[in-house]
């Protein structure tokens, strides 16, 4: 009997992945104390991660048939891979936020956790949605939940309201662009269904190109791609761990993954592929340069991490711009690298309530494990050998050189050199300077909450040393761009 | 004999809608006053919904657009009220100046 239920759940895993976090979010509103809410949210997110990984493994290896779950959902390789990554990151971030729950204010913590779960559900929905309109609805659900998450932080620091307003303004413009783009693209392709898009005959290539470019531009705003990232520093600069995890790690990852998925479909049309490639390459190049320069100049650790994320997002866009399965596989590996590095850096910093780079002085003596996590994240952002960051950039250079894009390889080297500068500065301050303040993080049993951050740090190294399984999964996903047959 | 020419309103409507999106987006990005920004977002959003209608999108897509725009407006109004309470201003230059002062004080500590 239970086996039948498990099979039923597996067949409808895409729907469960969206519904479970939403049910969890509803539970947050009635679960009472902050610690209990955190525990319930952690359980829900862990269950979601288990279902997502099981689903992705089955879908990408072809072992598990995917049920047709109505008109709203459509599963493809990028969606399955990225949904699993997002669910795992959500579980790690929620468990990792445990030690610093009271930073959000005891009463606001359940609300912040509920919004984190809504962010997860929204971006998962965007990765599994069956048509362009549903993708936009899901993206906006996630984005507005992110705005709310930033605003909840205002009980601690009023600057959060300014960040939330910037997110709302830029994100609102992104929404209008996406909606307009979807209308133009659907008119040119004759359909807005993801299932039909892969095989659609484009009747008006100019209209379709404009529509696709607008949709990608709208998603680029949400992903914090330069020069559309003005909300990032304001929203993350003085935030709590909930906000940095929920918006800086989960939100940016979800937006980049959704952009990869949409790019996969619109670039499949040969009539408009080249134009979209050029747009993605241009945005990616600008993002790498601007993000790297801003990260080098940043004095606030959370802003530095956000800018490093902008540079990493540029690398993802450059990979997508190649338009080949090798390029999409490189983009997926870079998404994993970004997620692991963001978790390690944001988590390591929030464990000791570190906000500025200067507060890292002597951090290794005060918090050796958190410093190890930050070091692993910084090394990965540099693209240092034996880290997942190196693997992602190597795959991009390999695919780029194969396509004759030497300039892309040059940009990756610039990003890595900048990473050596800003990442090296963090490591130097943690290990070679004298401590200028006491450890401000939680002690005792709550140090356990550092566990998920260490998992992310270990993952950055472990996947750098033994990347076989990850590369196979990314390659399988990139070969299933048009969808996985039921 | 003059034969009547069939004129479609669709391109005109679509162009008007796109113009609304551009005007609204510029207002939301460039104006300093938070209420005017919110108005810009509404104009851009209505422009996009009008474009959907002019280009023959489904009812579902139109409903999604209206629902999201409503949610944005509700959150935006709440933010403007909280900004006025916290800063005593809704102008971006005043708010940014107050935040910059706080940054300087934090660095001095």
C-alpha cells in the first residue's frame, strides 16, 4: 500500500515540489515560537529536497517516468536539474539560518521563514511551469516574496525598506518587460506553451527576437545581472542571514536557473538564435567586468559577495550564449558553483554576524569553522584549481574556445584574477591579522547550525576533486532542453 | 469605384501599449519620489497588459498580469507608508542620504 503511495508521489513529484513549500509557509503562520517554526520549515524543506533529488535522478537517467500533470507543468532537463539544486539549497539555507533567527526579531522570524519557503516555491514553479504566462506568475510570486523578506528586516534596520523599494521598482519594470516579451514572442511563435515552443515555427523572427530579448532582460533584472543589479547592494548590504540566504543565494540562483531554462527554449529556434546569443554574450560580458570591479572595491562583505555573484552570473550568461549543449552543461555546473560559494560565504559571515570586510580581521581565531567555509567559498569564486568554481569556468573556457570565442576565455581570466584579489583579501584578513572584536555569533548547541554551511564548503572542494557524477547529470540535463517525454 | 481598405487597429494598439510600458518603466527607474515610482510601475504594468490584450493573449495571461500588478501595488503602498514612518520622507535622495549617514556611523564604530 505504502509502495503505491510512494509511486504516486514520485509520478507527481513536480507538483509536490511546488505545493510542499507553500504548505510549509502556511504552517509557519500557525506554528508559534520562532524555534518551532524553524524546525518545521527545516523538515518541510528537507522533505522537498529529498523529493527533488529523487525526481531529478529518475528523470535525468530515464529511470522514472514523468507523469503528465495537467497543462500547467512541463518538465525538461534544466528544470529538473535546477529544481533539485534549488530544493537542496533551500533546505541548507533554512537549517543554516537557525542560529541567527532572533536577528530578524522573534515575532518576525516565522514570517521570514514563510517568505523563504514562498521564494523556493516560486522559483521552483518557474522551473517547472508549462507556459510563459505561468513562468511569469511564478517568477513574480518568488520576487514579491523576496521583497517581503527584505522588508521584514526593517524592524532591525530601516535601510531594508530602501532595499525593498528598489527591488520592487526594478523588479516591477522587469515584470512589465517579461509580460510584454511573452506577448510578442507568443504572437510570433503562435503558442506560449513550453511543450510546443521547442517545435514552433517562428513566423515573425523580428517580433520573436524582441519578445525573447525582453523576457531575458526581465529575468536578468531578477538575477542581479549587471548593469541591472542596482537593487542588490541596497537589499543585501545590511541584511540578516535570512535575507542574504533567501534573496542573495536562493533568489539569484532561482532567477539564473529560470533564465537558463527560458534561454534554452527561445534559442532552439534557428531564426532568432543568433540575436539572443549576442544579447546574452553582451550582458554576460558586462556583468563579469562590472561585478568583478565592484567586488574589488567593496568594503561590506555582504555587498562583496553580492557583486561576486554578479560576476558569476555573467559567467553563466556567457555559457548560455554559446547555445550548445556543452554551453548549457557549463551553465548548470556554474549554477552549482555559485550556490555552493554563496552558501559558504553568506553562511560563514552570518555565523559570526560579520557584515564588513574589516570585521573579518582575525576571524580564523574566533570562528575557525566559519573561516574555513568562507575560505572554500572564496577559493571557488576565484576559480582556484580543485574547486567546483574552477570546474565551471574550465568547462566554459573549453566550450568557448571550441566555438572560437577566445574573448570569452579572456573575460573568464579577468573574473578569476579579480577573484584572486577580493577573495585573497578575505583570506588574508581572516588568517593573518589580529582580531579586533569578540566573536558575536551564537555559542553552545546552536553552533550545529553551521553544519549546512560546512556541507556547502565541503561540496565546493569535493565536486572539484570528483566531478564525475555532477558532470554527467549536467550533460544529461543539457541534452533534454525540449522536455522529458512522459 | 473606391474599394474600402481593411485597416487593423492591432498594430496601433500594440504600439500604444509598448509606449506605455516605456514611459512607465522610465518613470519607475528615474523618478525620485516613491509614490511617483509606484505610479510608473502601474503605468508600465497596464501597458504590458494592454499589449497582451492587443496581441490576442489568452484570458489566463491577462488575469495573471492583473493579479501580479495588484500585488505589486499593495506591497508598494505598504512600503511607502513604512518609508514615511521610518525616514519621514518618500524621496529617494533623502532616504539614500540618511542611509549613507548610517553607513558612515557604522564604519566609525
